[in-house]
């Protein structure tokens, strides 16, 4: 396979270290580059292409919507926004939704909700608990909430009002907030994505829920990456049987069409009033149709079950295949959100996998991350292992 090395992009800003191929077409869990080489997609555009590429039920629905109405702005009602909000609320056991276009925008809205929630309670300087290794986006507020110095460096001064704690340590959370009347919310990912596929433990989630209830804090769970069926439940925190007060969503919600949402329960549903928040593109008819159809097709095609079943198969196949290799620190995750932590930095594996016909990512320096479309078949899962395992083994032997 011979992908052309492209010259550095002369006009797009130099924000990404791009791999030397251009993707031009996709079908199911396959994509093709401009030279006709094909790749097995174990990344789904970073957990975005829920239904894979060019899904035969999604394409005609979006085509029809584009031919009807793409955008009209929020001066008017958008019927599909009401439909999608009701659906998300029902799936989450929550009540109201604000729509936007991206993950950081959903998180930005959540942070504003937390601050206003605090102010409404008479807290002048509300504080929000955030976590080590978290990733919440790259706006000034969300990069301040993010727990990664690389994301923050060069953009100081960071926003104030955050308290940072380690994952899965309820005593640390208690100590960091003890006697502090200014805490308004606790904000985290159920399974940290960019941070290296780090899950919050079920008991911890339940303990945090309890602490939030006891103290009147909002429990805000960033499900931008781990949500929308990826773990085998609609939202990853549902494995712990809890319900958050605020839940930002994005990535997989529109199966490729840009969309974000903040789902709120009763404690947070009526904080925003007209004039408090808004966004021009948010809730537009095209994105809303994409959300409605994505969920409808996921239900029709049983993709939650598929994610759980094929994900479990992929995880156990990887564990089996890599067992006993001292360079493999851990294989972890849930459903089709899997991290393979290696004992050394392994960024080089993304390009090697590409050359071998497989799309993956490496995050947190030493974690190979798999986020395939939820339509992945067991045979495709086996192909991922067949391509990836030898690459990892060879890399660790160098
Ligand atoms: C990707 C991601 C974001 C940011 O989403 P964008 O759409 O890139 O702004 C926020 N939180 C989590 C958990 C993410 O994975």
C-alpha cells in the first residue's frame, strides 16, 4: 500500500500533525483514501461515526432534510428539536435539553449552568470540581477544566473557579471540598477518553451521586465520547444506576453531522432563562434530523446490544492475544471504547496501523485507543486484532 506523502497544508492552520493520506469515501466500517487504498475504521472519526459510513438508512433521511430545510435559526420552533430533546430526556431519565454544535460547546454550557446555579443560590464565586487527566475541550473555559498541561500551555491565564481531584478517590473529593460553601458542581467523564480510557468505578459514581445530593451540588457528567451507546448502554454512567443533573453530549449523537447537546434533570432544567445562553447553529433542522435518525436506527438495528457483544468479543480477543506480553500494561474499557496501555510511548503505531490498513489513535502517549463504529461485526473485530496485535508485538520488541 502506497499512500502519497502530502505536502504540509499550505492554507489550513497548522493545528494537527496529520497522517499522509486523504480520506475520500466510506461504507460501513471501511474508508478509502484518494489513491483507492481501503482501511478498516477502528476510530470512527473519534467516536463520531456511530452508524459507520454512508449508512443506507441515514443517507436518504439526511438527503431529504437537506432538500427541505437546513437552517432557520432559533427565532422559530424546530419540530425535530422537540422530538430529539424528548427522546434524549427519556433515554437519560432527565427532562430538558439545550442544543449546540460541538462537545466543547456542550461543556461550556454545562459550566455556565453550574455557575448560574451557584449564583442563584447566593454563591458569588461558584467553584466546580474537575479531575486529573480530564479532557473537556479547547475553549478557554473547557481547557481550564481539562486536566492536561499540554492543552493549557500558552493559553494562560486559565479560568479560575476549579478544584482538581484524582479519579476514583472519594476521600480526596471529600477533603478537597470540606467546609467549602462555594462548590456548585462536580464535573467529569464516566470513562476518560483523551486521558487514556480511564473509567470511573461504579461505587465511586454512586458515592459522588450521594455526595452531590447531600451537598446540593450538580453532578455533571461529560458523556461526549463515552455516551451514545458506545459502552452498550445509552450513557456510560447508566452502568452505575445513577442519573446525573447535567450531561453534555456531542460526537456520536449525529453520526457525523456536527451536533452537541446538554441534557438536564430537574435541578438544572430551568436555570437558563431567555437571554442567558444561545448559539446560532444549535438545534438546526439538519443536525436535529441527524440526531433523531441516529437514535431511531440504533434502536431498529439493535446497536447497543451489538456494541456490548462485539465490544466484549474484541476486548477478550485482544486480552487473549496480548496476554503475557510484559510491554502491555493493561487492556481496559467497555463496549466499543477500548484502550490498550503499553509500557512505552507508542504514537508511532498510528502511522504503522494506517500503512497496515487500520485506523486507530494513540492517546495519553502510551494508550492505543479503539472507538469503532457501533455497527462493527465480530468478523471485523477479529480483523482489528489480526492487524493490530502483530504491530503492537513488533513495536514492543524494538
Ligand atoms: C472530544 C471531547 C470533547 C470536545 O468535543 P469537541 O466537539 O471536539 O469540542 C469534550 N469532552 C470529551 C469527553 C471529549 O471526548
